[in-house]
C-alpha cells in the first residue's frame, strides 16, 4: 500500500464510516422481509447477505465507481479545493444516513453521496466542472449526473413494477398449490437473499471506492488519472460488510412489519425483484440505492396482492424522505464545503 498523506488518510477513514452506515441501512432492508416472514433466522440472513456483499466487488468490475468518480471534474482544481469537495460530500452523506437511521427510515446512501458531491462541487468549482450529461441525454446516451439520476430515481420505479409483476406471476403459477408449497419458498430464500447481497455489494460498495479514487486524483498522486487501487476495494468492501453484519433493527421494524403483513411469498418476490433491478443497473454502470429498490419492490408486492392492506401513509413517509434526500444532501455538501474552505483559508 502506498504511503497515505493525512488528508487522504482522513478521507479513507470517513469512507469507512460512510460504507459502514451504508451497510447498516441496506442490511436492514435486505433481511427485513426474511425476518418478518419468519422464513429465516436473523443471524443466518445477515450472515448470508454479509458474505455475498463482500464477495461481489472483487468479481464484477468497477463500472459504478467510474460513473460516480468522474461526473465531477476535480483534476483542474487545487489540491486543497479537491480535498474539500470530497470530504464535504462524504460528511453530507454520513450526516443524512445517521439522521434517517435514528428515525428508522430506509434512505439512500447513494443519493446522499451524489447530492453531497454536486453541492460541494457547485460551491467550490462551479457548475461548468460538473458533467451533467444533458447533451449526451439529447443524443440518447446516459452519462454523468444524468446517469446517476437515472439509476437512483428510475430504479425504485422499476423495482415497484418488477415487484408487482413478479408477485402476480407467483400467484398465477402457484394458485392451485396447497400451503406446503411454502417450504419451497422458505428454502429458495437462501438463494434469493444471497443474490440480493451480491447485487448490493456489486453496486453500493463501489461508491466509497469512487470517493477514494477522486481523493487520489485531487492529491495529484496520479495526475489526470482516475483509478481505484486494490487496497481501496478491500477497505470499502470490508467496511460495508461490517455495517451489514451489525444491521439496523429500527429499519427492519419499519420495513418488515410497518407496511403490511409480510409472508414468505412476498419475501422471495421482494428479494428476487430487488436483486434483478440492482444487477441490471450494475451492468450498465448506473448507481442504485438498495434501500429504495428493496422498499419499492416490496410495495409492488403488496399492491399486487391486496392494495388495501398496504399502509400507504407509512409508505408515503418513507418516499417523502427519498425526495428530500438529494436536495438536502446538496445543501449539506455546499455548507460543509463552505466551512472547510473557510477553515483552510481557500
């Protein structure tokens, strides 16, 4: 491992905290339905999710990290300004994660980080250094911020649709089977939970890696080159896995028991649908929020069975937090960057 200067070391530590809170949030979402449906012991569900979260980043490449790490151009900024942008974005994401965890609401670590980067970038280097991707979008291509927004906002909608359709298919295929088919769904959850954990590690763990890559670029260790070193992959994967191990029980209570009575069929459909959406997004390098995808897919499951049984008021509270996530994180990133610039006399 190369020698790290103090600023880079600070960022690496904060990235570890960010990834820990990311895993803390997302683990709760991923195992909530398995626990609520009583299909799997909590310890077993968390162990499977943690294992496959750890494995994934070493096997799928770093397309998501490249997307997140390059939509703001900090290569032309001074070292101090580049460092301030990165640190401010991280603190914005961690702050929002901790507040929503305390409230027991599933939120998007990805939205928080993207918003923090945009806010800090707008303050420190201006909108012209942010790759918005508007022109590329007009040509039918997803790039820059537009690719991030598409991944983060389209994925919950896709999750709801997939969850709805998958639940309808399950009802159609198994409508003549007796209750003992439930054993099949219980056993299949070991595979669906594993796939969900793998898809989580393949997508979410890469955001912290992107930040470390940006910081290395800001420190001019590799002038003009964005890259993620192997040690950063190991560090981020370990941190998000540890967060997954410890989980967030208040979020499990909200998601697993607060929306509707979750049965084993809902649990399997939720895990399969969420994993599918995450996998599709990762394949094109688009970041997603596992928290949002899992929640939206579960709402699709509930709507497919009995819409009236879903506690839509609770769901509305969760979704309203999603809409606040990005703008609040932009403001936090802007404010944190302002404070760091003042402290460092930039």
